[in-house]
C-alpha cells in the first residue's frame, strides 16, 4: 500500500494538536455540594494573571494551579466568597477579577465602552447626513421627481 504524499504531515499535525490540547484536570473532593459550586464559580470569575484572558479554571499555568489550590483550601476551611475575592484582590489587585468593582480607578473600564459607542453613533449620523446633503439634483432629476409627485396625487 502506498501512502499519499500529503498524508504524513497531516497525521503528524493532528497528533501534535491532539496531544497539546489535553488539559490537566485538578481533582478536588468536597464534602458539600455548595462548596463545590462556590469553587467552580470562583475559579470561573478569577482571571489568570499569566494568561490574562482566561479564568484560572481553564488555565494550565503554574500560577493558576496554585490559585485553584489556594481557593480550594480556603473554601474547605469554611471561608466565604467575599473572603476569597478579598484575599485574591489584595495580592493581585482588581485585575484578577473579570468583573472589577465600580471605583474611580476602574471608571474607564465601566464607562469607556459607552463613550466609544456614543462617539461612534455621533460620527455615523454626521457621516450619513453629510453624504445625503452633498448630492446635487440636476434639472432632469428635479423634473422627474415633480412628475412622480404629480402622478401620485
């Protein structure tokens, strides 16, 4: 049997991709389903400071593993959500939170998108008005418009 020329690179690429996409899964045992739910919620809300746009629940970075372990330890010790979030923000700042609090130093994060949207709508309206105002009517266009108006009466 002959192997086609482009077959081997495709197989090697698929093999490399499939091996690299396997994630390490932490297995933590909880005695209470509420604690497990809180753990899942918190690890989904805390940002990996190494990956930056990935929650610590999805990251394989060593720091994310440590943060998951620390979160597990605090939850099993009976700490609540507020305590864990305060602990993490004291060490890493508001950047660790996917939803930072509304404060003076995070004002741009919260209001910035609305300002950009308002400015974009303003320029869009201005562009549309300017483009429609600049179209001059010729005498034939004006005559055709008058004929259409007279016919509709």
